[in-house]
């Protein structure tokens, strides 16, 4: 999960977007 968050952070920096937007778009696996 930590790696996933780091990747999301990197994508956000590249795409210049917010993590919240991505987190809302990608549902959590339960």
C-alpha cells in the first residue's frame, strides 16, 4: 500500500493533480 501511495504521489506531481481526485477515481480494494 505504501508503494501504491508513492506511485500516486509521483503521478500527481507529473499530472499536476490532487491525490484526492485520484483516490476518489480509484476505489479501494476490500
